[in-house]
């Protein structure tokens, strides 16, 4: 029963275009989307000047998105950037 609830929720999020697939190295390259290092730069460049003072530009993609989440207390900024790119 629990599995069906999760599947239904996932399908609902997909239908509302609120799901972004992270499929792994290389897939984005062939699909025309930014690779991890490019995406990391896109995220870093989206930061305000004051946030850039506190967050190093060399942070990994995972660490940077974690910092952005904590900065905004939501995934909205992350999702917006991913949808744009």
C-alpha cells in the first residue's frame, strides 16, 4: 500500500512538471543539457553578491545546492534554475 502512495505522489509531481531527473554522468551531454561542472557554475552565478562572499566558488554541485537550499529555506531557487537550463 505504501509503495502505491509513493508512486501516485511521484506521478502527480511529474504531471505538474515538478520533478527533475538527475540521471548521472554523461546523459546530459548527449541531451544538450549542462554537465555537472557547468551546472555548478550556473548555480554559483545565480547567487547574490553577498552570498558569494560566504560561499566558495569551488564548492561541489551537491554542496552548492545544499547551501542554496539553506540560504532560501526551500528548493524553489534550485528548481527554477534547473527548469531554465
